């Protein structure tokens, strides 16, 4: 499934409007394993092909200043700057975008508000997909996110089925004991 250049340009523009960190060439949509990036870089001592650190320790929750190609926040190495070649960077962005969603008040009457909400939702979804992706590839990321959702749904279904079987067993035992 190929993504047209026009669609890629449209998504990249949305990403830039929603999260400034996503203007980095490392975040350009679509990520694809066919471009040579077949795995996420480990923030623990990892370096990029340009010899950039994949993690720079921070001093706490507050971001001192933005750094190109990095996202600041809590990850596997603690608070700091995570390079956009790491999956941690997208986990941080996903959480940040979840907590900073645009207000939906009166959006049905305001075209601009509806557009902002739709853009935010699409970029949040891309960041989530990348945060659970096995490789830095947007098509595979969508498949991985769907597989994770299916697994969660199956666990919940099985759990509720077990509850129902248990309750039916208790009801049957009570009926037989009383009857």
C-alpha cells in the first residue's frame, strides 16, 4: 500500500501544526523500513548514523528548551531528550498529545475548530502507532497497533466470559442446593 506524495505532504503539514518536534526529517511521514531504517535505535548508549546521542539526560519534568530532532519527556532512561529515531520519543509525544487535545466546544459550528480537532486526532494516532510499532514503518505501525487492540479486546472478552461462567456456576449451584 503506497502513500501518495500529496498525502504525505498533507500529513507532514498537519504534524508540523500539531507538534513542532515532528518537523524533523526523522519524523517525516511516512516512515518506511524500505528507506533503510529497519529498527528503532536504543536510547541506552545508542547513537544515530550521524553520531548523535539517542538520549540526553534532563534535569526534571520541565523542558529547558527544544532541541531539533529530539522530544523531551519521561522515557525508559528517565527525563531527558529522546531522539526521534527512538520509540520513546513517540511514546512521550503520544502522552503529551493525549493530555493537550483541543477543546471540542461548538466545533460542529466552527469549521476551523473541527479541522484542528481532526488534525490533532490524526497526528495523535500516528504517534500512538509509532509508539507501539515493532519497526519504524508507518504501515507496519498501523498493523501493530491493530494487533495490540485485538489482543486487548480478546483478553477482555475472555475475562468477561470467565466471569459469566463463574456466575452461572454459582447460580446453578444455588438453584440445585435450594431445589
